[in-house]
């Protein structure tokens, strides 16, 4: 049975974009940093430090980036509005909502690989992290497609392929450079 598309408002799409981008980036960025460090044969202490740094820096970076981006969008909306003076502030895109949504979504997404690598026994940390990331990316792709009315299979494939490639590349870079350090 074909998937049905339902109309979605611009405000909903903006929140969805910020949340999906934040969660996906949190999952992939944090997992990739952890894979790079794990590839270098680092211990649990180094993984914790790297994971925490990736989580905090990434969440703050996403929030600032969303705020700046959406502020620019809001400025353009106001300039392009024929009756900008008659519009109320609530009618325009809100940069604070986007920044907070992105920060929270990145943090939630980034916690998946971070917690997985910390709680897994050392001999299966990488495998456990990859499995946790795959599950999280499937959920993210499915949710974004469902809310946006798009193809679930295509959305899941898109986030899975990108995430797995990012983790593999950083793991092998970590392994290559870890041998020299």
C-alpha cells in the first residue's frame, strides 16, 4: 500500500527540520567521534572524555547555528512581508525555538552512542555502539518521514547510509593515526 502524504504547516516543518537535523547530527557526530577514538585503541576514560566533549560542543554548536540561521530567515521574512509592520512577532519563524529544539534534539541523539559505549563491556563497545546508532537512525528516519509525509524507506536509508559511512571513516582514520601516536 503506498504511503499517504498529509499537508504539513511551515511551522511544523521548521520544527521537524531542527529536531531531525539535531537528533541525526547528535547521533552521527557523537558516534563518529567515539568511533575515531575507539579506532585509535583508546581506553574507556578517553572514550568518556571524547564523548562528553562531542556531546557538549555539538549541542552548543547546533543551537548557535540554528539561532543564527533562523534569525537570518526571520529577518528575510520580515523584509519580504508586504505588511511587516502589521504582523505580530509570533507570525515569524522563532530562532529561539529552533535553537532550543536543536540543542535538545542533538543532546538526545548524542546520548544514544555515548551511553552505549559507556555501558557496554569493553570487548563489545564498538558493536554495541553501532547497533544502538542503527536503531536510533532507523527511528529518526522513520519519524521524520512520518511527520513530513515522505517515504519512510528512503528516509531510513538516507540516514543509515550516511551515519554508517561517517562512523566507518572516522574509525579507520582513528585506527590509522592511532598507530602513529
